[in-house]
C-alpha cells in the first residue's frame, strides 16, 4: 500500500497553489496563485487556470481547458473536450474556455466547445450544450437561461 494516508494530504504546489492528494494534475498545466484542487479531481494536460480558481473533489477538467481568474468548479462537475469520443484525434477536440468569476455547479457537464462566459453560472446538475453568455445563470438538461448573475447574487446574499 502507498505511504500516503488514505484520509488525504494537503500538497503545497509551486506558485502558491494547493492540491489535496489524491488528485491528478496533467503535464504542462499551469495553476495560478491561490488555486485549490480537491481530492480525486482530474486536471488534464495543458490546462491553464487563472488566479484563485477552486476545483472541488471528483471534478474532471479535460485537456486544453482554460479557466479564467476566480473560477469555481463544483464537486463532480465535468468539462469535456472530445466531441466524438473516443476520437483519438486532437484535431477533433473542442476545448472549453471558462471566463473570470464563473461558477460551474456540482455535477454539471460542459459539452465540448461550449464556452462559459465571465460571471456566468451553470447550475448544479445542468448540461451545457451551447455557449453560456457572460453574466447569465443557466440550469437544466439541456441548460437554459434562468436569471441574470445580478439576480442570482441578490438572492444568494438574501439567504445569508
């Protein structure tokens, strides 16, 4: 058995990021200062994460995904890149870009090629099958407009 504890271990990464073992961070990926990767998360190769991103446990971030600053990825969320899996052909991949301050809720899925705009929110369990514009909140399967980010933030603040 491994020498690492089964209860998880905090690993401080260079550049001020943190990961919770066990997790996977692929080759040539970059994590901005203050990023956190949860246990059992998978961050693929050539992923770029901005400052202060939070990736919760069991999330899957496909190769070549780009996350802006302060992006939150909920537990078990999935960002895919291969439109025709398993294509085995990187030329067919459609990596996803997620804008600054965006939120992808737990268990949500982003289908390849569907970018998430800045300050956008994809609700828990939603399936994003088309691009999500800046400042909008979408939910459902397939995901559809629910409200603006301003309304979402006002409701969130009111529940405290």
